[in-house]
C-alpha cells in the first residue's frame, strides 16, 4: 500500500527528471520496539522476525526504486531469545554500481525512512512506509547542498491500491 501514497509519484518524477543524477544507492530502515515475547512478531512458528514483518518493505522499496532484482545479497541478523531476528541488516547488489542498504529492528525506536543517493544529490523520504492518508513531505538535496522541501498531498493508500488492482483486473 505504501507505493500508492501520492508522495511516491512525486519522488519518481524527481528521479526521472534527474534531480539527483543517476540513482546509485537506496538506504532504507524500518524499526520499532516490540518486547512482548508473545507478540506474533516474535513467534517463529507464526513467521515472526523483523525482516518478515517490516524489513521486507525496505527490500521491496530497493527493488522498486532500482527497477530490477539484485544480483547478489549479503546480510546479518541478531536472533532474539524467541528465535526470530530482532535486528536485521542487509546489502543488496543490483549490478552496475547500484546497491541498497536495508535495516529492520524490533529493538529501536519507531522510524521508517528511505534515502536515495545519486550521482548529483539525494532524496530523503522520512515517512516512507506510512499507512495513513496524511499529507507528507520529502527533501531533495542537490550536489551543492541546496535543499528543497517537497510537500505532498495525502490520500488513502489502501483505497488507491484497491482501485489500481481493480483497474488491472478490468
């Protein structure tokens, strides 16, 4: 659903217009604190773990933004007492000098952001994986360090996702 928030259309417009040059690295993080060992996110028999719960958003964003699949990956995890990864970090190689750094955690404060690093600047999306229809903003920084804040309208991502699915079916 996050892909359907209006901010991402504007981010892609900036990328396509060369605002940061050639995209080289996507850095994404999604973390929040889950301490209760009975929480479904910490139960291995129910598919728990930070990668499965929120880290996949980071991997998905990297694949979407680079427009291809990685050719190689490396990762590390810290497994908590319940037997699931409570900390995960990964490096994805998309070939041609393109990469992604992803991190997810159940042991850090709530944050979810994506940073796009290009040959001529960067884009920071501080509320990347929202599940609400609030207006948001992201920041574009050029090679000289000049920053532009881009305000984006809000809309219901779930409704937009369902409408897109229906259009595909039709």
